[in-house]
């Protein structure tokens, strides 16, 4: 599940700075959003709607590529990046893993809320709709390269759901026939956030796995 969480974060990050011409809700979101915070509920299900896991937490994003994503239940984990380094803190395991925020990270789906132009580079974007919910704007993202070493994402399909121009939900289909649904609430835009927020302070007496050291 940790892999799904990392890719979910990257997908969110890309949304922030990748405008899509002709899509008013997306354009407005990108033009007016510099920081974004929300609480979330994340559900992972099979294609036949069997629940695998439900998680809750909150997320804070500042473009480009800075974020804090905290899972509070059922497991307590934090993902923090200053755009150069990614810290993954597992409180239950008393362990921090440190990774470079490199090309591999940028090519995976958390970059839908804060990366620079990644959305158009990684995905073909189509507009869709739910005729029973006219207040929704739905954008379908399909990766340009879906398999092999050059694959742009581990998701085969992504949907962004805006309700009255507010980003409400992300739906992600992976190659293992799982669907991850991230429902957002209590969204706040453009609040002042100090850069120090995105530098993780490692607690005492914690195991550290530093993958940035060559």
C-alpha cells in the first residue's frame, strides 16, 4: 500500500501547474491555486467493488513539488518533500526512509497537483460528464506510455472530479485491477505556508534509511 500512497501523492502534485486549454475548471484551478490543503479519505477497491483498505489523513501542497501528506489511520505515516528530498516516516515501524525527489518520482502520479507542466507531458486529457450530476466537471487522464521501461505512470486511467470548480475527488485505476479513490474535504487555497513546513525533522531514536547517499 505504500507504493499506492507515493503514486497518489505524485498524481496530486501534477495538477497544480499544468493548465489544460479549453477546460475552465482546470485552468481556473491552476491559475488561482498556489497552496492547497485538505483532509481526505482514501479507499482502495477491486474492480468488483470489494474494499481492500480505507485510510484517512490530511494533505498540504505548495507548488512546485512541495508537500506534506499525513496518513492518520489505520497506519500512521508521513510523506514530506521540499522538492528535492522525500522523507517517508512510518511511526509504527519507528523508521524514516529518505529518497531523492528525482526524475523517477516526477514521472509518477503524485505530480498532478504541483509539478510544472507534467500533467500534459504524461497524460492525454479528455473531458467527461455525469448527466445525473450536472454540477460536476470530470477530466479523464490516460497515460501517453502505458507499459515498458518508458511508462509514464503506474495508473492506466485517472479521473479528476471538480464540483462547482472545486477539486473534490481523484479516481485512479492501476494495472493490478485496483481502484484508488481519494475524496477531499475542507479544502483551503492560498494560505501562507513557511518553507520550513516541507523539511522533515527526524525524531530521536528512529532508524534512518538514507537512499540519497551514493
